[in-house]
C-alpha cells in the first residue's frame, strides 16, 4: 500500500534533514523500529493514534520512550508530529522513509514465496539473477507457503514472477478445459 501524500511530504522533509546531518541510515533504522513497534504493540499504537491524549502528554511519553533509543533528530521529529497533530500518519511516514532510503541506495525490496525452505546457494542464485534483471541491490524477504506445491513466486514492486507448481497446474487445467 502506498503511503499517503501527507506522509510522503513529512517523510521527505525528515529524510532531507537527516541527509543534511548524514544520518539517513540511522533515521531509517529508527523508522523501521518505530514501524515494527506500531505493528507489534497495541499500547504504542493506541498512544500514537489516541484522539483523547493531549499533544504534550504524547510528546512527553514519546520523548521518554525513545530517549537514548533513537537519534535525537528522530525524537525531535516525533515531537514535531505531536505539535502538528500528525501522529496518526506515523506508520505511513515510517514506510515512506524506508522507500526514500531504498531509492537513494538503489535497493529493491523483493518478496520470495516458496513451497519449502531453500538452500543458501539457491537463495544466492535467485538474489543474483534478480539483481541483474532489475539492476539493483536486492533486499530479499522469504516466506514459506506449502500451498504453492513447488517452485517459487517473486514479488518485486509491481511485478510478479510466478513459477509455482500450483500456477502451472492451474494453467494446464484451464488449457485442457478450453481445448
């Protein structure tokens, strides 16, 4: 899902400040941690999205929570979002920061779905071939799905490469029924 336009603007401004201070890797890591925390903790998610909490209370809690755990720039940015009443955009902003970092570093996130675990050599071969095909460094995320029966499926941005046995069998079945 694409981050909202508002989130993209805030992420671009935040990332620009980080670039000026040569902290892009650090704030990208902070954003990833915050995004993961939003996904994993209902209490944190409620803190960020609560319309009943005062901005000052949210700011104080976030400052205490992330002091020493995140870059000071990240903590100041969270305070800024509190002041602007934009904490509800935090998950999208974190995702947009990752997109900006990937673009700057020429990294392509790729999901690889397999029916069974792959050997290290197979993973390296797939990563190398995808890197050559797309001309980017591949950030591979592997998920096992036994329903695929065999083979694998690659999702890279808007492109899907489906080399699964399940799809091949469905194609054969369709061809036989239409013959």
